[in-house]
């Protein structure tokens, strides 16, 4: 038997080797990728990527289905609007719920519901009994659950990571979503041609399993969010609104996000019109157009992952992105060349993700964890609640004056409003340092 001193020496050596191994493994991750060293975050990251790819596959099939059933740009915009209408009405309440209850349980419930809705739409399509009004109704139900699931999802990153890795985690979460935007639409276009529209719904239903399983396996008890047992939901909601009201920086950031979301984001709703009536490239071509925008979004996400720790004034960058996105939208509307249009879609996609992720990051870094879902719900209300009115308006205007002219006007107005906001930008720099940095 070894003497205690020798055992101690060996134990110390093993501990040293173990510590060195941990340091080596940690060193293998650059600082921008450090959140992937967290097991729970990494599992959810992979699962979310697969699930989001399924979402984009379904989006291509559903958009093509609505166009085949109705040949109406207005109804195409209406489906998108109805799906996001609950964000306009319920997002602030959803943010309160996500702050009060266990976010992992909320996500499990909403993901299971999404899976069942996709499965139902696939069955209805297979039986050839689906109508546009059924699509609208099911989209509305999805939207109701998204008003809770979306703020819970965005703030769940903070439950899985330490505060020092929050910026990188938000950027990586955006990266997986936009990586799926590159792959999903391309697969979606092929899926419609090979498996039919019903296949896109079945693929999406299956993809939710990739998120549900990690959520079932992980535990986040050490990061339980606040439960306001002694406050009403309306009191919690009022606290969140008051918090933003006292911070002009948050208000300006939300305003810039609204400009680009309301005026530029509707380009995606009108892409089936461009694919079918302008470029005559069919469902596969529609997947190509969406993939181009997805490539831009992915590039924007990668830029943020690499630069997130170096960004000192996110609000100024957001202003530039708003101008650039509006200009690219105008140029896309004027373009008659498919290769040029694909390049412009890359730029628009990049601006879209830069604006959303910057707004998300600025707000989350500004807000204490126990209030994040409520404040982020105002971002969701702005970008995915109020802004989708732009989808409905774009569909109606495009029905009357054409898709190209509609996007051209929207892009021009976005640039003008962003430049007007530049006059207030100097006021941002006079705000306290803690509010002026994301």
C-alpha cells in the first residue's frame, strides 16, 4: 500500500493533469464560441438548428400552397400577418408568463403543440381537403402559442449560460437560426418537387423532436427565473413598460428596429410573386431566392459572433444597418437581373439579422435577468407584432401596383426615416454610459 505522502503526490498530479485537460478543452473554443462548451446550450443549439431547418422547409411549401390555392398576393400576406397577429395582442402578456414560470416547461409545451399543428396540416394536405382558411386558422393558433414561446426561447439562453457569455450566446443562437435559413429553403424547394407540399409539413413535424429531446434531458434548476408570487400579472407588465419608458436608448433602438421590420421584412412575403410572376423560376427558384437571403443572414450572424465583444456602440451600427437594408430593398425592386437580385437578397438578409440580433443584444445586456422576458416582449411586439402589419399592407399594395413598386417605395421610406432618426443620434451619446452600451 502506498504511503499517504505518495498518494497525495499522485492525487495532486492527477488533479493537475485534469485541470490542464479542462484548460486545453476550454482553450479549444475561441471566446466567441465559448458557449458551445456548455453541454445544455450545445445540445439545444444543434436541436434548434434542425428544428428551424424544418420550419423553413414548411414555409416554402406553405407559401407555394397558398399561391396555388388562391393566386392572391393579398392572401399570401394575410397568412403571414395572421400568424404574427397574436404577437401584436399577446406578446407583453407572454413576456410576463415567461418571467413568472419555468421557461423549459413552457418551451416543451409549445414545441409539442407546433409539432401537432404541422402534422395536422400534412394530413389535411395528403387528404386533399385543406383550404386557405384552414391554413389561416392553424397559423393563428401557432401564433397564440408563439406569443409565449418566443420570449421564453429568447431569454432561455440566459438560463443556460453565465452572464459573461450572454452576448456570444445570443449571437450563436442567431447563427443557428440563419444557418437553417440557408439550408431549409433549398431543401424546401426540392421537397415540394419530390415529396409534394404535404412532405414539407411532415418534415417540419419530425424536426421538433430534435428540440423536445434536449429539453427533456436538461436541467436548469440552478438558473430558475423569478416567480412573482406576491404580484399580479398586470403589475409585472406595468413594471416592464415603466422600465423601458425610463430609458430613451431602449426606445430609440426599438424605433429603428420597427422601421426596418415594418418596411423591409415584407420582402420575404412577396418573394413567391417574384419567383412566379417576375423571374418565372417556380418553387425551386423560390427556394433559391430564400436561400440567398438566408446566406446573407448567416453572414450577418457570423460577423456578430466574431465582433460581438468589440462592438461598443450598437445603436449607431443599428442606424447604419437600417439605411443599408432600405437601400438594398430599393435596389432589389429596380433590378431586372436574377444574379444581381440574389446578391441584393444576401445584403437584405444580412441587414435583417443584424438589426434583430443587435436589438436583442442591446436590450438583454441593458435589462436585469428577472425582467428580460417582459422587455424582450416589447421587441417581439415591435418586430414581430406591429411590423407584420407591413406584410398585410405590402400584400394589399402589391395586389394593386405590383410587388416591385411596393418594395421600392418601402425601401425608400425606410432610408428616409432612418436618416431622420440620425438627427436624434447625437442625443444617444449624451446618455449615461450604462445605457449607451449594449
